[in-house]
């Protein structure tokens, strides 16, 4: 492989890494916002429960969580 191709490849990889890093930072920010809202809702539900309000059960999302945590297909671990 010529030096020019190596340099182009290196630049392309750096660009991709920077883009993905920015996307991950934005996803983390959104995740933290949603987590904060979720915790507030849980606190409100607990308060209502203590006041005698019947709280409907929350959906069981364990299968969805397991799928989300599974490694991406096509990538070896």
C-alpha cells in the first residue's frame, strides 16, 4: 500500500472516529436527560403508592434490554 493510501485511510478513520465520538456524547447527554425524567416519574409513582393509589404494573422490558445489550451482528467479540 502506498504512503498516500495509508495517509488517506488514516485520515478517513480519524474522521469516522471523531464523528462517532460526537454522536456518542450526544447520545449520552440524551440518555442522562431521559434517566433523570424516569427517576422523577418513579419517585412520583412511589409517592402515589404511599398515598394509597393503585399503580398499574410497568411493562416487562427485560427481553428488549437483553437484545439492546447483545453485541451487534457481524462483529466478533
